[in-house]
C-alpha cells in the first residue's frame, strides 16, 4: 500500500500510461484450511487493488491498477506446503498431487 501510494505520488506529473500490477492468488477468493493468514492477505490485496482502481478512474492522470492470478507456481512456499502433514495444512496432499502432475 505504501509502495502504491509512493508510486502514484512520485509519477503523477508524468503523462504516460502508468500501471500497477499486483500478484495475487486464487487463495484470495477461496478459503483453504491452514492458510488463513495467506488467504486473508491475498483477499485484502484484491480489495485494495479494486478500491484504488476505482479511485483512479476519475483522476485526470489515472494509474491503471490490476491484480493477476498466475496460477500455481512452484515456489519455496509451495515446497514448504508439500512437506506438511494434513493435520497442520489441510491442503498439503493437494499441493503434492499438483507437483507430481507438474
């Protein structure tokens, strides 16, 4: 949020296309057991993106603000999720299954 605000303020005098792209996740729309903090953060990012996008629509030099869901990406977080048992992370088996299927 701070970076978004700083970008908009520091580039407000530039009359060219300006765009903010936030990387979000399906987890921002669908609850997942054991991932409440992650899902909540992504849901917050989604709402922030939508609100700022609406606020910018009527500005003289608006910034386009979008959120992109890249799909499942094999990251360190995914590796940690796959190493968990179902008791601590309800979706652990699903993450392992997705990795096996590439």
